[in-house]
C-alpha cells in the first residue's frame, strides 16, 4: 500500500512536470504563452496594393505600457472629454503599443494597421470582448506606414474589473498573436 501511494505521488509529479514542459513549449505569442510587456513580437504578415496583390511584410510589435481602471479612465478623459465612463463591473484598459515595419517586399505600398479592427481583448475564460464601446485615443494606433517607419499609439478596450485579460492582434484570418497585459 505504501509503495502504491509513493508511485501515485511520483506519477502526479511527473504529470505536473509534463504539463509545465508543454506550457514552456507553447509557441511564443500564443494565448497560453503571450508576448510579455516590453518584449517585441516579430510578425510575418502582408501589405496589399490597390489591386489586392500581396507583398510579404515583417513588422515588429510590442506593448510598452498598460494602464487600467481609474488611471486609464482619467487618461482617456484627458485625450477626449467625450470618452465614456466604463460600465458597472468593467474597467478601461489603455495599451501603449509600438510598431515598426521592419521589412517589406514593396516600398511603393503602405502597410496598414488599425487599433480597432486588428485588436481584441480576450478574457481569462476565453471570451472575446465585443468592442461595442470604443474610446478615442491620442495618439490613435491606426497607421499607414512604409518600410523602416516606426510609430507609437494607444489601443483602448473594456474588460471585466480586475480580470487577467490578454490583447490579441489578428493580422490574417486565423493568424493571431497574443500580448500579456500584466
């Protein structure tokens, strides 16, 4: 009986270690292994011309700062007096992000990124927040940029108060990168 309990404990430790290894092996930028604050994600994406031709493009994207709750609410009011208060049970998250177009097959067509269209906030349980309520930020994180250009701006969203939410950048259908917000 004693050996059986010892074996059970050993097996349980082995399973925990295996799960830890799997988490460590999870792709950087995935929901289970998001990009940390002040770390840069190198992302292979595309730039489109007016005829919808694709040009391979590499961007570098990072979260520089995260402001939440009353501090975010106050900063949003400073940016635009018409920004709404967070509804009961929710708080604003204000994410200062940086982007650089590191490389592109074209120098004639700009890469486009939009802080509302390309970004979502995702709850701990995996719910994607609707984004029905938006805030005006200054500087806004919506840019057209050419190879070598670098910009900073803010992305705002509502999440449940105190929740460990992630920010998702969706650059192609089904191709996403997650950023940690803590």
